[in-house]
C-alpha cells in the first residue's frame, strides 16, 4: 500500500522540490503552505508520516507538533522537523517535544529518503501485534534491532529450565535480566517479619517479570520461584534499557508487550484493598484459574496448595478454606481430590462485595 506523507512548508520552491522527490519515490504527498493548514490536512488524511518546517507564519512547526500531540488520532504519527536552523537548542527543543527526527537544510535526496524510510519502518514495528510467545518476543527484538536500528543482542535469547520450587531470582539481588515465561508458572512472593509468604502475582506463559527492579535500578524486592517445571527466557538488561531509551516509537511498542502485566498488578492491589473476603477469594481464584487455562474456553482443574492461593488472595489459609467450602456448597466450584474446578465463572465474577 502506498504510504501517505503530509508536507508542511511555507517556501514554495522548497515545498515543490520535496514533493517531486517524494512522488518519484512512490509516496502519496499532501502539501500545506502553513502550520494551520497543515494541522487540518493531517487530521483529515491521517498520513503515515509528517514532514514539517519550523519557521513558518501563523503557526510554527513547534505549534503544529504541540497541537497534533494532543490529539490521540495524530499523536503517534512519525514527525520529522525540516529547518534551515542548525542550532542545537532548536534540535533539543524539537526532540523534547516528541519529534522523531530532524533534518537540516540544505540536504540531499538520499538523506531525506533514508530518514523517511527509517521512521516508517519503526512505525510499522509499533503497529505490529507480536505473539506472547518466545517466537513473538524474539521476532520483536530482532525487528527492533534491524528495522528500528536499536543496538541489542543478535539472535535468539537464552532460555533456562527451572524445576518445581527452584528459584529464578531472589530478594536483594541486583537485576541482570528481564525475564519472560516461555512455559510453566512462576510465583512472585515476599516474606513478612514472621517468615510467612505473601504471593504478589503468578506469571504464566507469555508474561514478563523482573522489570520493576530494572526500571527502578534497585535490587529485587521479591522472590521468583517456579511453581512447576518451567522455561524462562533471559533478556539482558542492556537490551531492556536500549529498547526503552533509544527511540520513542520502539519504546512504545515494547511497553505494549509489558503493559498487560502492569494492569494486572494494579487490579490485584485494588482487589486486596477494597473487596470483602468473599469477593477477594472469587477474584483471586478466577485470576489463578485464568493463568492455568491452556486456551480460551479451557476448564482446568486447579492443583495449587491452599497456602499459595491464600497468599494470592491476601488472607489466612483457614479463611480461604472456609470460603472455598461456601463456594462449593453454593455450586460455584467443585473440589475433588484437592483439585478445584470452577463451575460458574459468571457468578464468581459478578459476586457482590
């Protein structure tokens, strides 16, 4: 599909020259002679990329970028500043406002086309939905390296095997990796002053973990232990920082891979803080149940120690057992040979507080 570019440039000769270059390179070009018309044109056409001069009457390039960045429909479109001003202050101001690149006049055709190609490839990376699997993560990392020009490790990342109850990492250690669960289940837990465990979260196939310590540049505040035989991919912290700090577009795509874990953690904390015991047990049970599903529609039988489930819920084991017994009597769940089967997901999900 032909890529669309909006060009905003008040100098007629420069504008027509750039239009000709882009059209010869098979881009579809929409040109505007000032900032106000440019904003309207971008909103109307939803282009794949914007090239914008800085010094213009009525609305300068900074104003154009500011207005477009406030609109969710246009904020993620790659934006290249084009200007005769080579002062580093202007360069820094543009990049801090969110511009993706900066080309100084005079420039040659190849320089302009290369800058456009790099930005379009990075934007394609942002739009791609990568599978939550080892193959999907490796595909993202390799595309970030090749198309995104991010300096990260070549080739597939190491995958380590862990036996049940084996530690992946421990509290107090300095982080060296971002971890991705390829297969199995890993629990994150902390110990209180009495030596009791509190499970923070349970991670399954497709989940990242260990990113909080990397982001905060602090030792691990929790422990990670395999709940069953598991396989975990190790992504070096240098790659993690490169993906977040080198390029804004690649960082957005990377954060999309991590974000569902962050949302899940927030939901778990809200559940612990505001819900009744019955509601907390129902929510915690469904969260674990979802982790054990192999595919949509699967109905697994949970074989999980009651102590671990109690730690997920944030209650005493005895209180959990009593609540599970109530759920069994109400035919919301079934318990056979210690394994829990959910009979009515809808009622558990909509249980009143």
